[in-house]
C-alpha cells in the first residue's frame, strides 16, 4: 500500500469547498424531510445519484475500458472479484445504516446539533488510522490539533436549548458517523483500495438504493405533502452530494492521508450552523464562533508537515 501525500494548498481548498457543500446538504435534508419520509428521501437520493453516475460512465465509455491487471491480491481481474464484491456489499450496508441514522436524526434535532456530532468522524478515523494505516501515526503535535478540533466541536454541542435536544437523535448521529468512518477504512484496507473511486461509490449507491427503498415503509409515511421545493432538495442531494460530491471525497482520500482529509469535516458543522441560522432561523450561539477558532487551529496542527 503506497503512502499518501501530505495535505497541500489545492487539496485544502477543495476540502474547504466540499465541507461547505456538506454543511448546506444538512440544511437541504432538513427542509426536504418536510415533504418526504427521511428514509424514503435517502433512498430516492441514492437511486437518482446512481442513475447519474451510470449515465456519466456510459457517456464516457468507462464501462468498456480495459482494466490493467493487478497482482497485489493474486488475481488479474481485481475490480470484479468476489472479494471486491464482498467488500463493496459491506460498504453499501454501512452506507445504508449511515443515512438511515443521519436522515432520521435530522428529522428529530436541529441541523447544527446533528452535523456537529456527525462530523466527529475524523476523531474515530484518525484513531483507527493511528493503529491500522501505514504512515498515519499521530505525532504529539497532531494529537494536540485533533484534541483542539474535537474540543471545538464539543463546545458547540454542549450549549443548546432543550427544544432541539434529542437523545435518540444524538445516538443516531453517532452511529452515522461511525458508519462513515467504517466506509473510509474499508476503502483503504480492503481490495477496494485498488478499485477506482467511482466504482466504490456505485457499490454504495446501488446497495443503499435497494435497501433504503425496501425498508422505508417501516419508518412511517413515504410522503409528507411534497412540493417542488422538497423535490428540488432531493435532486440537489443526488447531484451535488451523492454522485459528484462523494466521488470527489473518495478521490481526495485516495491521494491524501486519510485523517488529513477527514479533519476538514470539522468545518462542516460550523458552516451548517451558520447556514441553518440564515436559512432556517435556527439559533446560533456565541460558542459556535469559539468552536470555529479551535477547529481552524486544530486543522493547521493536524496537517502540519
């Protein structure tokens, strides 16, 4: 397994933009939950996103491209072996669990609260990377940065009104972030590491589209008086997040160190809190600004060469 590149200016710029997009996505999910059942909405997003990716592949002729034989795992058609299918299925199940939990959590709690917990994923991934991923051991300085960034997230979480407090929402958001970290680890430690990011994403969208739509009737009504606004929100999620957005994230994690990429996720809850204040009139507390400062300092230390 080749060692990944340290973070540079281009990667940081792309990750900041991606974090902002993810922050906006949480607001869109919250709004779209007003028209669709949370799990059904997640299933629609995966289905549309899968269609976009497959259409793009067909247009580019990628499905007919010859694959260079790989020898690392002792097979010449690594991208289509049973082992790859198995790990693709595992990632698809994790993807399904992640979004069942995230969408329901956003239905129960405020955007800022859920996204702060959800974006604690870098802590779990960095700790796992310290134990499992070559070249990603945490130095004392990077551990300090991680601690500061997590402290900023904790600061934003601890001060909240009782109206947006939901223990179930907290638990679901935590399960969602652990599932997200599990997907990132599978993408690095399994034969999926040799599979192009777009095919990894197709596994996840295909499995989740089937499972989410299949189980969505178990979570209440599928429709909640949907309007054009709600439908537009689902399309936005499918295009900007489920297909093109996640493909960008997988590409970045394939180039840069896993915990360096994931550390930028700490920006998403702050951006989501600001956007929820602007667009949904949710309360934003002074602690969020202090959290933003801690997060920024933490990211600098984590990515220090």
